[in-house]
C-alpha cells in the first residue's frame, strides 16, 4: 500500500485510543485518587501513534501533526507564562491585596457570588482573555470568598462563569474570532447571534448565585472578627490604596484600545513591578524572584498565607506541561484521522437541523474532552460541519455559536483540558494535593453549561436558528466554499492534498537521504 493511500480508521479503531485513554485517566484520578493526568494522556498519545502506524502512516507525519497543534496553541502558553508573572508581581505590588481588602469592606456575603460573576465578565470582555481574568481579579475574588467563609468551589464556579462568558463575547478574544473564521461568518454577526444564549444563561446563573447567597450559604455564621483580622493583616503588610490598582487599570486600558493581549498583560507586569518598588518598597531583585518563583509571605494567618503565597512562571509549569501533552494527544488524534472518523460517524446519523446542531455542540465538547485543546474543539467541528449547514440552507452562524458553546465554554469544566488545568492552578484549588471536592466548581459554573442546553433547545424549537440569507448564499458561491474546498464527507480538500504531499515527501525522504 502506498504511503499516500493509507487506510482511514474505522469507527471502532478510531475510538480505541480515546476509550483506552479515558479508562487509564479514570483509573489514575478516581481509583488511585491522584489528579495528575499527564502520564495517562502521554500513554494515549502513544496508543494513537501506534494506531496511525498500523494504518500505514509514517511517524514523521504523525509527529508533524502533534507539533502543529502545539505550535498553534503556543500563544496561549505565552499568556499562561505572562499571567504567572502577573500573579506574583501584582501580589507584591499590593494590587491583589488591595482588591481583597476593598472587596471585604464593600461587598456583602449575600451578593458576593453574583457580584463576582459580573465583575469577572466585565474584566474578561475588556481584556479579551478568560485566563487573564481568572489569574488576576479571579484570584482576588477567591481571597474575598475565603474571608466570607464561602467554600472555594462556589467562588471558583462564579469566577469561571463570568470569566469564560466574557471571553466568549469579547471581540478581542482569540476563540471569538476563530469560530466565525472557520465557519465563514464575520465576528460581529457571530457575537450578536450568541446573545440569544449568552443573556439567558447569564441571567440564570445570576439568579442562582443570588438565591444561594441569601438562602443556601450560611452567611449568618460569617465571623466579622475573622474578616477584620484579614483586612488588618493586609493593612499591616501592604500599603493599601487605590493607587496600587494602577497595573490593573493599565492592562484594561490597553485592552480597550485593542492592543494585543500578550503585550498588554506584560505591560501589567512592568507597571506592577514599578509599583511594588515605588509604593511597597520592594527591590528589583525581589521583583525578578516574584515574577519567576512567585510571591512569599508569612503573616501567621493561614488563610492569607495560602492565598498570597503563589504566582510566578514556575507555578505554571505543571499546567503548561499538562497542556502540551494534551495538545500532542489531540494533534495525534487529528493527524491519524481518528477524530474525522468519529465525527463522520456522528454526521451520518443526523439528518435534521436540530440533530446537526446538537451533534456540532456535542462534537466540540467531545473534542475538548479527549483532545484537551479549546482551539481544536472550535476549529475541527467548524471545518467539518460547515458544508452540512450550507447543504441544509441554514446560516453557519448557528454552527459558530454551537462550537463556542461546546468548545470555549466547556473548556474550563474539563480538568485535564487547557482551560480546566489553568483554572485549577491559578485559583489554587489544590486538586493535585488531594482536594478533589473542589472539582465541584464544575457543576457550579452555571453560565458555562446552561448555554449549550439553551442552544440545543433553540435548535429543536426553531427559535433563534437563522436560515442562510441571500447574501450568505452568494458569498458561498463566489468563494466556492461549498464546492471546491470540501470533500463529500465534509473534510477540506486542501488539507487532504497537503497531507498527501506530506506523505509523498516522507516516502521519498529515505531515497533522498541515500542519494
């Protein structure tokens, strides 16, 4: 069999590496009680590669797919590194302690969860990055929740709901731009169409958090002596002032002016370092140490020490290593054709618009689940399902909304996914140390998982499910997307031709080397 004519995996073979990996992962987490998904995912990568070689693929071809997906996600890894620096430096500058101080003074325990969600949403829309919002204001909200004696998983659920929903509708967000790009729509039409699920989901979450604050969490037991102890300790160890909020204001200002996220966040590191030296009396050497290794303090109050002793680039290495392995696993699944076979099997079982919309949302979620990459979960279903929507005469705005709901919003709810791993690390949930109960933040992030359910409801009722306009149809015809760029199974022809060329080059490579 020629290298260019390698076999396509059948559904059973395509599912084999996915099922085996999930079984190993489940054994590691639930049987051994250790939340370290790295090795199970690495084994999954190896199993997928063996499947690819069995199908006739060259290792170098599989390897190229693995590193391609990792390369695409490197900007997000850069954000992680920068956010790690921000956390350490902003604690040293007094920015995070001041936010905690003012929050404990101004907010009440009853409205805290609802207010925290709204604050994270506003910051996330402004920054265009859910990760930046979680690592900055989200961290400060965890401290305020600690002061109010609210369980960590409730606070984390509210933070995740707000931060990732803000990311979903921000025109500065990478996934908000990726979804319309892969489905052939424009970003502002995409954002407008998402409001049909965004607003109801946020309102549902807001009402739930308010009800929980007033009727579920025992706010009467909140010790105001404890709160006073926390605020007075912060005041003793840091200069608390509105001036030290300057680093956060600079980052938000740059984001509003539509500067790229990474330079904007790094500017926050620089301004935070300057503030720490000028206001808090820190040395330049200390700033470098905090940016790399995280902030360190011993106040004698466990709640404060556990919250403020964090940050730095090194604190992100556990998360980054997990993300890189998960991305490699996802790249191997895509390059060997396993994901395509699974998606095509799903597509062959649906014939209605409602079924297709449900399948697209489910595919985005499943890709998040097995591949660990929010970008792949948006890009792959977006490419694969676009021809189906065009054939049915429905606007691909339905698809772009669906893959955002199943991709962007579900990412933080999967612990070994890039989004979930970051949330666990940045918010200090301690899952790796055995605090598995903090995984309860997943069902408590109401805004994230109610949006896909609302989208599926719309698909079956016909509400907010636009048909293709004449302008859209003309655009498809003029670009030739529905004819030239896609095969009958929905896969891009350009990609197939590129793969064949890669395979042919690899087949000829030994001969070239011998020559």
